[in-house]
C-alpha cells in the first residue's frame, strides 16, 4: 500500500509598513478563512506606528522584522522564512475572500501550476462597481494575451507560488526600487520555464490608497509595470503601456472619488474631498524611503 499523500500547506506572507489603520481588517479576514493557512507571517518593515503591536495581538501571526527598507526585502524575508508547500502573498490593507485558501488548494492540485494570481475588487471609493468591472475586464484581457507569450504577470496583493519555484528564482531577482517587485518575480519565473496562471476564483479586495499620493509617486508606481517588463525584454510590455497611460490620465478623478468617499454613509460626498485623514499607501517603488 502506497504512502498517504500529505495535503498541501499554504504559508501567507504579509509585508507591512505603517498599516495600523488597515491591518486588523486584513488579519480578521485571514482568521475567517474556511480552511486555515498553515502559517501567517507578517514582516514589519520599520513601521513607526502600532502595526507591529496589532500583528502580535493575533495568536496565529508570526512577526518578523526586516530592517532593510523596501517591500523587496520585506517580501524576501517572509518568503525565505515560510515553510509551507505554497507561499501566498498579500498586503496589509487587503481583504482576502473567505474561500481564498480553498480555491488556492484546488488550483495547486494541478501539478503543472507553479504560481498564480487572481482578481481584485475595490472598496472605500466612489463608483466602486465601475472600477471593479474595468479592472476585472482588463486583468482578464491582459492575462489572456500575456499567457500566449508565456509572460504572465503576478500581483502582490493576491498571489501564490510553490515554494520550490521561489527557491529557483530568489537569488536572481532584481532589487531596484524602480521595478515592480511582483512583476519582476513573474518575469524571472517565466524565464525559468515555470507555469503561471490567472484565476478569477482567487478574489481579494483592496483600498486604492495610492490615489491619495502626490502625482509624482503615482506616476512612478504606475509606470513601474511597463518598466519592469521592458527591462526583462518581454514583449508584453506593449500591452501594459496603454493601460499605464490611461491610469495616469484619470489620476485626478480617481483621487477625487477616493478622497471624497464617506465611509460612514458608504457613498461619495463632496464634503470629504479635502479630508486629510487618509494615509496614502507608501509606494513600493518610491525612492523617498
């Protein structure tokens, strides 16, 4: 009689920097998973607020500290510490759907799949459903065409990969701030012959906090995608340029719809446009840190 096959174990890594306003919601969603994660690793990247204390208040969280500033280093520290068969990744202001682990386990039951990314929806912004439709359509469109070229993307807020795939590429990744670190992983995995997938079953909800950032940071963040693919000589960069230009052109309306969102009434309100209480998300490609 053959040995009983052990179920796959999923480690979740969450790099964080000053996420005290959002981390509880993120970790509450992690705790509510219908199938628990094997381990949850929060990597604090020199937060100056109560982020670390919040993480430590959850008994299932393993808190690590990464002194080198930047999501590249925080992510790597978490991925290297993970011991599960699958390493999942999200951000501290993201809410994973309750069936996220169930869907991930089902997807990775396919032996040929090495990494996968899913869809996102938005919260705390006016015209949310419009943004959801546009984002879902475009990610599907981009995935279909990138996959034909063997150059599929990964999105850090909603992704997972086999630990064996991580071990293949971790020593070759690009540490430059001007690159999108999640797309850089995808590029290296593709170059190594790994199979990447895109699955609408993996769902996460995000807050578009980058819209509250100054235009310079918004520009740098938005343009990091095409820049990363161009640096790797991937043809799919041609698909990313139009979307990057479109996002930059609608920066002002996105910013207004985000800053003007009234969380109490859950609707847009002109009276909120000038609020200063919103903490912009620190751009992972910012040189200011």
